[in-house]
C-alpha cells in the first residue's frame, strides 16, 4: 500500500529548523499500514532534511557548522548566473540532502527518543516549503 | 511492482557532475507504476548522489566546498595502504552519500523545477560509473 | 513483502566504525526476497550511516574530516543545555545522516567490491547502538 501526501511548511529563512516528526508520524498512522518505509522529501534545491536532537542548542551548533562550511556573504559562482544571493543555500542543501527514508513498525516511526526529523531551511529568505511524505507498507 | 535497472555513466574525473533526472524519470515512466519510490544508487565508493540546481555556477560552488573539505593533493592515510591517490575521493563520497530515494506520483518524479538528481564523480580519474535505478510502486 | 529486524552493535565511542555489510546482506538473504530495497537506520541522534571502502586508512581519513568539521573539545551550545559533552557528535550525525536505502537483486545487495555499509559512532562514549534493517521486496 502506498500513500503519498503533500504538506507545506512556512519557514523564516536561512537556519530556520522545523521538527517534522509529529507530522510524519501522523501520516504513517493515518495510512493504516502496520510496517513499512516512510520517505520524506523536500521539493526545491535550497532546503534539506536530516535527523537531530531538536533542541535549540544542537540546532544552533548544526547551523554554526553550515555557516562555517558555506558562509552566506562570500562570492559564489551561482550569484553571477542569476543575480541570486543564495549560493550558500544550494551547497548546504546538496551536502545535507533532500530526502530521508525511515522504517516504521506497529504503525509508528522507529526513532530514538531524542531523535527528530527536521527540515532545515537553507535559503536566504522565508519560503513556503512543499514537502512530500510517502508511506509504503502493508 | 519492482523494476531494477542498471545504467552506466562515463565521467571525466573529480568534480564531473552528471544530471540523472531525465534518465531516472524515463525509467519511472517505463515501469508503468503510477506512484511509488525511486531509488538511485551508485556502485563504488568514490562517487556520490544528491540533488542540486544543476547549473554550472552552483555545481562549481559545490565542488569548491568539497575541494576545501577534502583537498586532493594532501596526505591521506588511504594513500599509504594501496598507493592510491584518491583519499579525497573516498571521504567526499562517504560524506555526500551513495544513494537517493525520491517519491513519484502519476508516473513522474516529485522534484522542484530547479532541482536535479546528480551524480558527482569524486575519483581522481575518469570512471565508467555503474548506477542502479530501482522503481518500487503500484 | 516486508521484514523488519533489530540488531544492536556495541561501539567504542567517537570514531569507531563497524562494517554492517555482511549483517545486512544476511538479513536480505533470509527474507527470501529476490529483489527490492534494503533500508538500514540507526536509532539515536549521535551515530550515522554511509558507505566507504572500509579499510583503516580511508576510515581514518573520514574521521579526520569529521574531527576538522566538528572538533570534540570546543564549546557547543548543546553542552550548555544538558551539561553534555557531545555537541560534536550531534552535528556529525546530522551531517552524515541516520539511514541508508540500497537496492538488492537476486537476494544480494548491489554494492561495489570495495564499498561497505558502515555505522560510524559519533558519540563521545561507548554506546550500544540499536539498528533497524528493513527489507521490502518480492
């Protein structure tokens, strides 16, 4: 059985993190599947998905790493092409990745207690982020 | 329904990027599945897959980041083992990752307009890269 | 058909790497599925999964990169919250990612000869790491 759902999340721009765990868990539960694979993906090339302990400290540390790896206000070749200012966003998103597939069992995602699925906005401006949650199972 | 297909891509060595979106989309369409999950993986430990806006600027920026993280011409412990020169390739590939799973619906991959699936060659020499595209759906 | 199995791996703390390839391959073989998708995920937010040529040199190089990106003994905002000392662990794990989905065919994982599935412990202390291996196929 396959259920594919769309959801949108409004973000506040670069570094804004949203905990998607409850939303994904609800879609898994509503699918009626007992066990299977839940895939979350973000549509667009300037946001990313991963898991983290979603408390402000660890989130700030992760953003600090991304700021060091791809500072916002330095020259990027991407800027010369379109007049954009979000070269840092593209390389951050490509590095972290756009999707995540996680098993579930008994209708529940298998995650640690302090492990949350997050969307990390990498773009330099607020965005409405379309997400896809796909549940495949039996 | 599951369809597993092999494809090879000839690369030009470190930093060479290939847009796989059309190829993956064609395999999804040919599978006859309406909705499901498409997984792309690269066989080998010195290439990686992700999504990016596949225009030369963003690609150059991403390669610039990888060059900074894992410069090619510095010592690597891997070189001492085999006499290889591709330590930078192994750590880049392990960091970015070897596979990508993305949902599709109505026989079409769900991606942003400026979001492409790419193979990034990390090895120091041209390679023929075997890829696997697996479509699982109904 | 879906088979979801749990396995635990005892790790020695930050930088300890375990080759999971044989274990995942055995679970794929035991599932009786010919072709499909194998997903491995780690429960917890301070360990990660990827593929690499699992020889001591390349592993040391990868750990060297992670040590540079997220040194262990510098201040992290996460430390101020819980009195933890593993801020470096959280950002490493979030960057590399908690799960991996790979196709199999003829009951065998499709991987390169020198490409292994690894668990990389990012936490600062030894952990018993619960893993999930899910086989979905036919």
